[in-house]
C-alpha cells in the first residue's frame, strides 16, 4: 500500500481525504498540530473506517519533528493541507500567515527532496482569481492581486511550486484550486469544526438554525447577480476529497519535473439566497436572516470552469447543493450547540 503523508489531516478537508485515501487502497499518515482541529477528528475517521489511521502531533514548522516523520515512513506522496485559513485573521496577523503557510511548504519541499518523495498535491484556492472579468474561470484566467494576506500566501505558494519545478526538481506536483468546500461525511462522524465566529456562509447558516446565532446577515443584495446576492461555487467535501485521490493517481503516471493546476468546483454558481432556500428545504428549518450592507473585500461572483479536471483527472462533482446542505445540517445536529 502506498503511504501518503497528509499534513493538516485532522482538519476539515484533510480528514475526509484520509477516509477517501483508505477507501482507495492508500495508507494515509496524518501530521497535525491541532491548532485548528481536535483529536476527536481522528476518532471520527476511525469510526468510519473501523480502524485507526496513523497520526503524529507535529508542527509542520518544526523541521526536526517533520524529518523524524519522513525517517519513520516510506512515503510515496504528500498532500499538504496544513495552513492557517481565516481570511479576516490574516489581515490582523499577516506574519503568522506568511510564516505558517509559506515556511511549512518550503520545509516540506526540502524534506521531500532529501527523502526522494516526488509527488505532492497542494491545497490552493479560487481566491487567487480575485474578481475575474470573465466567468466561469479556467485555470488560464489571470490571477489577480490578493485581497488578503491569506490569499497572497496561496499565490506565493503556487509561485514557489512553479519555481521549484522550473529549477529542474524531479518532483511531480499538482495544485488544486478549491472553490467553496461545504458538506460533511454522510455519516456525520467528521465535518467542519467551527472555531470562533464563522466567516463562511454554511457554518453560519447551520449555527443560526441550531440557535447558536440569533440571525444571519446576507451581505448585500444589490450585486449584479440573479437575485442581487453573491455567487459562489459550493463543492461537497466528499467530492473534493476524491479529487485528491485522483490527483495522486495522475501524478504517479507523469514523468519527473511536472507541475499542473486544476480547479475543483462543481461548475455551477449559487447565490447566497439560493443556498439559504435550499438549506431551509432540506433541513425543514426556517432561517432567521436579514439583508445587510455589502461586506468589504467580498467578491461579487465566481464559479469554476471544470473542463480540465473533468477531462484530465476523470473527476466530476457528484454531490448536489441539496446533499451539501443536508450533510452540513446533520453534522451541526451532531455537534449540537458547538
Ligand atoms: N475550507 C476552505 O474554505 C478552503 C478553501 C480553499 C483552500 N483551502 C485550503 O485547504 C487546506 C485545508 O483547509 P481546511 O478547510 O481543511 O482547514 P482546517 O483548518 O480545517 O485544516 C487545516 C489543518 O491544518 C492544521 N495545521 C495548521 N497549521 C499547521 C502546522 N503548522 N502544522 C501542523 N498542522 C497544522 C490545523 O490544525 C488543521 O487541522 C488549507 O490549506 C486551506 O487554506 C480551504
């Protein structure tokens, strides 16, 4: 069985990917410092799989700790999820973001070179596109100046990967630009753990329905979109996890010194009000929401052209927005008032 290191594997997307990897015959090994996750995620993974996944409590910035993980395991590939991801916090603590997100990647690339681990899947984001002039966005759509230090770290990390390959490194690398990950494992054993006040729409929706928050504010209804509210491409985390498995398989078929980028979205855009209505329909909950002013920094509309990942990786989104809302709600019900 091919061993895959998943940094940030106790997190939202990493935990679902750990499950998908085992189900596809890989052996994931998780490294996490639990700065934005809880050890209960490992229990959740275990309850789905019926067995434990090997894990290390190590900080990716701790080079010696990471080196020990490489020494103890013969990895055939790495998926690098570990990063700080709160856009708002990144504007207040930019150095934390530049350090955690960029230094962790550099340390990883150095260790991968030293231990001759060639294949890397990197978590990038549609945030690199900013507000695109033409929709849907393809991988060839020009990137724009980042709206936040967080977004900038993704851009810089992509540039580091490109330059690393341009330098002649024997590696094979794919960056996946995620659109908006939502949903949870259908068993509700793992999902997105809310830390603090959520900045993303779906945890806010489910927490409001659960009575944790009094109401949800829709930021602006005067955008140039079908109902005036912002449009995003919501991708179910199970589909997203599957894209990583397909990317790893694809990398194993490539020659050395390879780098490519793929959008991971559904190819459909949904407005905030469509999301709210869909949530109300599948959950049977009435949401207390109000329309407020626009929020600074919000992109009006963005959704993915997924032709490339459909054709090249043979990957397609299978879950619908209804599935995503149902699974997010079931996960919130399991969390209770958390
Ligand atoms: N969720 C999204 O909306 C989204 C969208 C686009 C891209 N991404 C990217 O996908 C990746 C995974 O996101 P997620 O939503 O699963 O986030 P998450 O916070 O749930 O998971 C990240 C995990 O990494 C761990 N971590 C952070 N810094 C670490 C370090 N220095 N050493 C070890 N572990 C560390 C955290 O404890 C957490 O378990 C991130 O790189 C994120 O930027 C996420």
